[in-house]
């Protein structure tokens, strides 16, 4: 076999031809690397994320109206009570299989006098399934309750679900609201009794100077709840004073009840009376004002100051004082 040997001149020619090709190849390699760096994403190690998972919270409010615009916790008898509960998930994972139960607990209310408007009057919990509550969202549910007998009612809302993240732990929440089903309302009436011209003792608005007269006060409980700690205070403006031994403030008690107690009844309102004896000291009008105070038995609120508007009605009367006037007539023959 014969070998072909290139002359030195030809070798140099070949080297001159390959040099530009090597340069181009190197440039292409560098460009390709740069392009690869541009289009290939790079990943940096991320810290582990400690998730609290699903979480449940709950709030409950009671409302007078169906559109839930006016919140209240005191209702009259037979007035629908609208209960609005919000179940929220402030966690960073969904809470699945959420079930909500609502239960009422009433004290002293006969069975059959309270119940859910929808679904009958069952005392057992009402249950609603809410499915899944995504992280950072909430769901609202509502019910309607009705009560035809007085007494406080406690509403309990329980929610339970499972965390959507392992280990799928159970999560729960509870909220409560106490509803007063009644409140007392006291109405005051004042009358004055004294000696009339004919010598009889009767109701009047005119008394004789230096005579005693009596102020009688009747307090009616026209509300649908009992009143306790009821008292009446007499305020006198003019020439009259309380007799010795009288006190300005006295308890007002319905017959057969404890001191200061006035009951409520749908057909016969509780009635209580109290009186004072006064003495006239001079002429002129005497203004008698009687203020009443008391406590709503169900709520414990002061009837005068514990509600948005007072649940007491005071009374006053003006007493006219007269003095004897003698007229002598002389007949001449």
C-alpha cells in the first residue's frame, strides 16, 4: 500500500482553511450555551411551608327582620326570631365536609310553645351541610324561631369539618346567642283623694288648706314579662309636704307577689298600688309627679335606662288648694 504524503505547503494550506472553521464552531458553541441559559428555567431551593390547614370560626346574630338589617336580642311573644350564623375559614387550606347544627335551649318554656318555623317545632338540632369552605372564605346560614311563651332562649351553633390537608384533622367551632322573649312595661296612674264640700272622702283635684289628702298610685305592667324591684318616688312642688313618717320612695307590689314584683299576663296585666298622705300648707297649686323604676325579670335590664327607649311611663297631677271663705248676709226688715 502506498502512502500519500502532503507537502509542507499543502499542510499549511489545510491549516489555514481549518482555522476559520474552528473559530465559527467555537462561536456557535458559545451562542448555543447562551440561548440555553435564556430558555431554560432555573429553580432555587424553597423553604418548607408550614400550613395550619383548615380552620373554622363562627358568629351568630339574631335579627328582627327577614332581610337581617336590624339586629336585636329582645323579642315579643309570637314574634319571629331570625337567626343568622356565619361560618368562616381563616386558615390557608380548605375545610371539607362542613356540617352545621343549631340548637335552642329554653328555660321555663313549655314544650310546644317554642320551635323552628321551618320544619316544625322539633327541639333536636337542625343540621345543614355546607360542603367545603375554601381558605379565607365564609358561608352564611339562617333559621327562623318562634316562641309563644315567655322565657329566655339560648341558641347554640356548632360547626365541624375536616382539614383538606393531611392528616385530615377534624376542626370545630361554636357560637352562641341569648334571646330574651319578653320585657316588662310599667304604666303609672295618679289620683288624689280628699274631703269634698259635702264632707265626703272621694277622688278630687281640689283640697282644703291645712287638710290632709292622699295620693294614690297604680302601676300596671302592660308588657309581656315580669317586673321586679319596682318602686315609685313622689316629687312635690308647691305648698304641701309628706306627713311625718312617710318616705318619698316606696316599693310597689302586686298582691300575692314578692316585694316589688309585678307580673305580666296576656289577658290581665299585673296591677300594683301605693299611696302617700300629704298635708296642705298654703294656697296655690301643688304639682305631684310620680316616677317609677324597676328591673326586667328576663333580661336583668333596668326598665328606665337599660333599653333603647324607657319601658316606664311616669305620671303627674296638679292639685288645687282652697281656703274656707265665709259670706255673711244681713237682712234688714
